[in-house]
C-alpha cells in the first residue's frame, strides 16, 4: 500500500511573485519558498488559483516551478498544478514538473466549454501520461472551473494508478466524505472550513490564505491531531474573521494578502496581474488591520 504521509499537513497555495514591472520575479519566488518552509509547513501547492496560473504563460509557469524547486531543495513536499486550457500545454508542464522531481502534479478540469465526463477523464489521463512516474491529484473547484467532480468520474480516474487524490475546493464538506469513501486521499480546499474538512477525513489542507498566517493553520492541524477540537475551533473562527476582513477590500484578496506579508516582514511578492484588481484607495487600512490581527492571533495561539 502506498505511503501518503508526505501529503499529511498544511500546504500553502503559492502566490505569484512579481517585480516592479509586473514580470515574474525569480528572486521573489525563492524568497517566498524559503519563508514558508521556515514556518514549518509540510509542503507547497505551486501554480494554482493563488498563483494566478490562468494569467501566466507556459514559460512563466516553468520559471516559477524551477525556482521553487531550486529553493526548496527537497525540504518540502511540492505539488505542481499544471493544467492549462488545452491538453498540449498541460502535458508539457506535466513533463517539465516531473523532470524537476515534484512529488505530485495536479489539474483542474478544462474550463469554458462544458465537456462530458469522458472528455474530462481523457484530458486528465493525457496529462498524467506525460508524467508517468508522478502522482496525480484532481483539483475540484466547481465554483470557478464550472465543472464539478462526481463519484462516477472519480472512480474512472482511480483506475489510473497514478491518481491518488483530490484537492477539494467545493464548499460542501460532504464532498470530502464522498471522495474519501471512493478511496482517494483528500485535501481540504476552503480555508474557512479546514477544521471541518479534517474532521470529515481530509489528509491535510491546501489553502490560499495559509501563507498569510501559517502559524495559525499549523496550530489548527496540530490541535486536531491531538483531539483538542474546541481549541482548534477557536483558531479556525479567528482565521475566518481575518479572511472576512481581507475580502472587504476593493482590491483582489491576493493583493491584500501580499500587502499583509509585506506589513508583517514577509517577502515582497509585488501586486497581482490584471485583470485582477490591485489595491485601491482605502485598502491599505484594511491591509494594516489584517496584518495586526494576524500578529496578535499568532502571538496568542502559536
């Protein structure tokens, strides 16, 4: 039986790192990698929604992953999201990720056209075939992709021995229970329900706000493992309040998060790529408020 311990834990979804001109910053990528590994996270999820992947070229996505791997040096489990909105580019990124030695690749379904399950399965299997020695993780995020994983499709995919699990970012916790019952490992996606997802059987969490407050999510995971659910719930509730405050800004949440990192002496990841909305007048006060909340909560619950 396969050992999945390398997937147990907290995986921040890696942010796009830009220089002052809005280009990918290799130095920023390496700095963020070092920063997060130094916080004690289990691994990194690179090239997903938080990484603004749909706004990057194939070459840019290669650059990001190359610099993550160079900085990580085997100290963390690396999952590379490789999906593009066509099979050829996705397969190219899958093969590139395998050549770098990532632990797993992941992919959303094709977006825009609503394809039948058989076409989605072929897309995923073709990507997996381009990285035949690497684990494959399905990324289920129906609210953005417009396509939802279902049990029949998952059973079809699990016939591929490289398919090991699901990054589940749908909101119903019941989905985690269903995918787990089909034999897949499951990562909880929505940050607001990490504790609920772990209770439902998630092996760990992959989250877009984890890098802004890693100590808090690490504490939730640790307390859950110790059976201290009431204590973990207090931290989960506190994280949700920070997230709600982040989302009150006019700018995109990732622009806010990158501001929080700068405010709390983390690496400078720049802004976000258009058409995502950069910080707007008045947002800096929200950034400062969130940064303060994170500092205070980290001091309280670390």
